C-alpha cells in the first residue's frame, strides 16, 4: 500500500481532503498536524478507525519530525495544506504566519527533497509535492478582470505575503533542485468543518445566538466562493494528472459581496430555523426589521482590506477536465444545514480558545468586541 502525507489534515480544507482521499484512492493517508487552535482531532473523528488512516502530531517547521515522517511512511506524495490562514490574526500577530507558512514550507520542501532523492528511480520520478495556496497572493482586483496563473504577485496582508513567499519557495525548489512540485491557488472556500472565525460559519453561529452580525466597511468587498469538496476534487485531480512544475488556479466562479453572503445566510437560516421560533431573536428591531436580518451591523473595516478577488479557472478546466459540482445556492444551503446539525462540533473546537471576538485591528487599536470575518 502506498502512502500520501497530508499536512494540516486536521484543519478545514485538509480534513475534507482526507475524507476524499480515503474514499477515492487506495492510499494510506498520513495526516501531519500541529493541532493549533483551528486544527482539531474532532474534525477527523469519522475516519480515525479507518485502517488506512494514520496521524502524527507535529509542526511542519520541525525539521527532525518531518524527516522522521518521511522515513517512516515513504510517501509517494506530500500535500501541504498546513498554514496559518486568518487575515485578521496575521495583522495582530504576523510572526506565527512567517514561521508556519514560510519556514514550515521550507522544512517540508527540504524533507521531501531528501526523501525523493533516496527513492528508486521509478518512485523518484512518480513522487509529487503539492502545495495548496490562495488567490490572496495576487493582491486586489478592480471592478473587472480575473486572476490567472500568470498574474503577478502583489500580496497586501501579512497572511498573503507569507503564502506568496511559500509559493516562491515551491517554484524555486522545482527550478533549482528538480523536485516534482505542483501548486494550486484557490478562491474562498466554504463548507463543513470550517473554523468559526471565517465569514460563513461565524455568521451562522452568531445569528443563532441573536448577536450582532458584523460586516466590515460597507460590505462591498467581493470574493469568489468555492465549495470545499469541489476544491478537494480539483486538488486530487492536480495530484494525479497535473504536469510537474505546473500551477493551477481553482475557483468557483461565484462572485458575491460580503453583504450578499450575509443576506443569503439570513435567508437560509429563516428557512431552516425560523427566527420567530428562536427565543434569542427579537420579534422586531428598532430599525423596523425582523428576523435574522435585523442583526446585521456595519463595523470598522480591517486595515488593507482587498476589495475584490476573482479566479480564472480556465487552465484546470481545459487541461484536467475539472469543474465544480455545487452551485453556490445549493452549496450554501448544505453548509447551513451541516452547521445546524453539528453544533456540538462547533462548541468543541471553539472551547477555551475562541469566543468570536473582533480581530485584525492591529495591536494598538481598540474597538468594541465583535466577531471578526475573513472576507
């Protein structure tokens, strides 16, 4: 049985990929995760007993641990999902982002390079290192245009800069050392098992509690939304069919403003758990609004907030035959239903380390405590 190593496999996208890989490949799936605040074994509870699943608690920036993982499992591929990802947190404390996203990627590349060099020729030829990145490395768009694989990098947040640096390392290890790398850059993901600091789960849980729904700035920031299962299928396709050294943008083609997202979530919650039956929701607000929509509140914007992202996914569609299976409306409703059915998971992963406080105003700033969103 061959193995693949999935770093960050206890996080949002990583845990969804682990399920897909166990369901649709014959590989042994070895998860490496540091189990920070957003990575939790509860996100893998349904696969823990699978005989093809293994777990290593380790930091990808730990050189000895990464080399030991390679030696123990001799993977045919390494997929790097491990990252600090929340823009607001990167504004408040960028050091952790540099350590994990830059130094960690370096150590993982070096461990993979040493591992691949020791493999027999055929296995060395087949080995792949796939790095999962973000559209935020490209910076911000105006009212028109799309990010392509050729778009110059122009990161504007500490998070985006750390991911851009990691992407450049991956490219350099291909060009300098011949490591068989693959790089994917995705648009905003949504779906099950996402830590509730991010926009969609944050709004769902906050609305259920009858608390203000904080919308940054004027709510007009635009993102391209991609269901996590569609993203994971794209990653698996790149792993199996992508040309070494290639880069693929994966986007859902679902541009929405933050305000449109929150409006849609309020409507879905009204359908699935009507506000009139939720004792925490006032019957009517002083603004003359009723239901969950009355909770929407505009708050000061985050520093350096990119206005618009949108992905051109032509290459992966054309070259690998990928296309998303979820419409945004279907995916969003399924997501709302998943969170409503998994409130215990939500409570478990937040317990003791996150109370949905406002983040991202910088260490010297002060503001009322309100939930932060990643837009």
